C-alpha cells in the first residue's frame, strides 16, 4: 500500500502547468514501482498479485493473500518503502555527482528543482507508509511483529486498534493544521477496521470445510419447468436462487434477475432452461470454506454446487457463509469470555 499527496508548482504559466503534470506523472510512476516491490517480493513466496490500482492518494497491490509466515509478511510489507528509498538514494547520488544538489531549505512540496522534490517526496512516501497503521505497510509490519508472540487474529486486533488510535491523532492534527490529514485519518480508520474484519472472517472459517455451511434442504427445478413454477416456489419460501438439474446434474441457476427478465419478455410459461444462468461452479464437500468464500467473491457467483463423489450434495452461497461466520464469531467470543472469567 502506498499513500502520497502529490504537489505541483503554483503559478499559471504554461511551463508551470507542464512541470506540475510531469511531476505528478513521475510521482505516480514511483508509486507503481512501490507496489511492484510488494508484488515481486510476494511472488517469491508463491503469492500472485491480481492487479495494481492507482488512487488519488496512492496505490494498492491486490494480492491473493498475505504470507502466513510473519517474517515473509514483513519482507513483503517493507519491499515497497525500500523501493522508494532506493529511488531517493539514486537521485541523491546523481545530483551529488552532478554537483547540482540544492540545500534542503530550498526544497518544498510545491517548490524547488524537479529532481530534488521527487527525491524528497520518495523519502516522505517511504516514511509515511511505515506508520504503524493499516492499510499502510507499517501496519502490516506491526501485525507481523506482534504475531511472532501471539495468535495471528489477536495480533491483527491489536495492530488495528493502534492504527485507529493513530487515525484519531491524524484527524486532530488535520483540524489544527492541514484538512488533508482528516481525509488520511478517515482512510486509515476504515482500513484498520476492514483488516480486523477480514481477519475475523478468516479466524471464523479456519479449519472449516464447505460441507459445514452448505444447504441441504432446498428446492430444485428442471430446464423444462415453466417460470410459473419458480414464482410458486419463491412465494412459498425464502429461497431466491434455484439450482436447475437435468438427470441429477446441475446445469444452471435461476435467480431473481433471470426470473424477472423472463417474465417481462415471455411470460409465466417461458422455459426455465431459456433463462437460467448456465455458468456455474462447483466445490467438493471437503474443500476449505475460506477458499470457497474467495471463489464466490471473485467469480461473482450467486451460489456454488457442492458435490460429494461427483454427486450433488448441497449448495452454498454468501448468505450461508456469513451466517456461519456470525455463529462462529459468537461462539469464539463466548469462549474468550469463559477463559477470561476462569
């Protein structure tokens, strides 16, 4: 994660505008290199990076996951700031050899020579991202360091709490000095809460297989059924998505969106097979539930079929998994209260 606030020279001349645009492009190139540092280091540990997203305040490398080993997580987190420090060092060496380096007091975010400002902002980018708060790199370093001596979930909660405390401090400074810090504080607060929530989900789903969350009592349809049958089933119960089976094999899913489109276009007697969603995915009954959740989120599927020995054993959707997470979280909190009471 890279966070930055690009500056540009004040003034209305064409040269100032070109210089400002060029500086912002150079700064965002440094942000991309920062994120590439994360991505390439993660790849060393067998972790793919899905994409890199550039935002107005920085960039984010969307990795499949963070390493489970705290030492590896520290290496991945520090790789981004290290890239910025290497860029700053390279610029400093080049300017020193060229004997054109200006005094520090002549450099600011919006004034001073182009390369000197770029060097200074790379240093600031590295240091700011090392603040101990999610979603910055320093928050991940803090979490990994804490995880060396405690449970990973507990380490995440502590790191998230420290990050939110830092967000409050940044917000207070923003009220006094720079309103942009309030925006950063909100970003940090939300990021810390999201990281804690993700870790809670991961903890609740650890060691659980998809068979624990699947639905086994559900209505199914045939491709030859009319849509009027789907209307009856919808009104009679709470099920909103219906697996469509042909010869005991799941061939599609009829959801509310497909049902409404079919009714509007052809009426109640239209065939289910003409309107069902045909792209479906399946999961083995013993597959880890955490991986199934990732698949549901990435494929944007309404549900997955759960198979056992190549036969349909049930279905699972996000609602089932979220209900299980709530139950598991309540049980874990109860267990924690019992241990502290003892």
